[in-house]
């Protein structure tokens, strides 16, 4: 039985057993609490990062789930309020229809940064089936384009691109020249974040020299082919692709699926299964890592995909146990 079939069976088991328990916000676990005193003024780069920084930006990746119409926004907001002291929301969109994901665009005038955040799959059977059956590679710009991305990821990102790069948002970005732009996302959100950021640089909405674009993802599946990866890495120099050891979603789609050949972006940061140490593997793409410490082990447990940094903390559990009175 190949890994793709094993994954499908694992997802079906998860849906049957836990569908009534999990909501979208549980798809990323966070550190115990965000560090309100963390100084995010330093530009994010391949040369500068630490676990505290990655944990800090993971809160933004989770915020996209909180903006979902099916999740108690006020509940999640209790834990994200500290951001409003320094970060302002420029725009956000929330839509629960199939292939219509949501995003949040933040701006921080003290740190001179923008953050665009995207949530992953919100545990809906139709989304999961869509990802499984529409995972084939398609040309990025047209059918003949050698640069290809998974159809499901492209559909989600292309639905959002005109919203993210609206006249209002682009005017705001142009009024703040030199602000660094960071795209973050978990799981499916990581793939959409990568396509949105790539689109922004390719179409000239984002200036690589002035905006120093950064991609930070958690548990991102393979998004495109090697041509996409190579062109992405030429356009966007800083990629921090955080993966927890044992996360089965990052093994998908399989590297070779019929005539499709997928590859991972570089910038791998491998978090160990205990979520208490990281290994940085910045230069390699795909999974042919020269350093054995960069090779991820396989597990059927979805906990390694849902939990990052602090394995016992789920945003959804906070919501469940919040005093709503």
C-alpha cells in the first residue's frame, strides 16, 4: 500500500473519530502564550531566526483560522488581542465556500512589516476530498507553462489573489515603502501563502529589493514542481519551511504521482517529535538532504501535523474552555 493510500485511510479514520471534536483552529498548536515583549523589529532573513521568532509568527498563521465564519471569533480574539497593541489589520476576508479560503493582512509601523496570513484545511470533508482529487499539477500561467503547481492550491490562491492585491491593499503597501512583507500559513495555508507571495513578486506588486519578501510556513505540503521551486527560490530568497518530524502531510502529494513530479521549497527547519529542538537545513530542496539530521521520519499520527512547538496546546481547546459569560 503506497503512502498516498495510507494517508487517505488515515484522514478517513480521523474524520470518523474526531470530526465532531476538531474545528479549524485546532489545525495548528502554538506555544503556551505569545510573547508580548518579543522584539520583531529585526527583518526576518535566512541568517536570522530562532524558535521564539518562529513561535511568534505561528500566532499569525493561526489567526486566519480565527477569522473563519464557523469559529467563535470573539473566543480566539481573547488570545490574539495583544497583537492589536502594535499590529493593525489593513484588510481581511472570510469565506466558507469551497475553494474560497480567507486571509488577513496586518501592518506594523514600528517594526515596518506587513504580514499576510492564510489558514489551512478547516476539517471539512469536501475540502479534503477536493485536495485529494484535484491535486494534479497544472501550468501556472497557461497549460503549456513548465512552471506547475497543484490545481487545488492554485484554485484557492487565484481566488484570493485579486482580493489580497486589491487597489486598497496595494495603495497601502505603496504608501509604506520599504516595509518587509511576510506571508505565513499552516498546511494548505502554507501552499496558498507561497503561491500568493510568488504571484505578488512575479506581477510586480511586491518589490524584492525594497520589501524583502519572506515565506514562513508550518506543515506545508508539496506545492509545485521543480521548475516552480527553482523560480520561486530565484524570486524569493527567504523561505522558512517549518516541519515537525513525523508530519505526514508534508509527504503529500507524493514526489511522483502518475505523470506529476512534485518538489518541496527549500529553507527546511525540522522540529523534532518532542517539539523542543530544531535543525536548520537552508540550502536543500526536495527531500534529498545531504545531512541525515534533515531527514524526516514517517508517522501515521496527525498530531505531528496539528501540533507545532507546544504539543499540548490547541487554540480550539482554549475556545472550548473559555468562560463565555
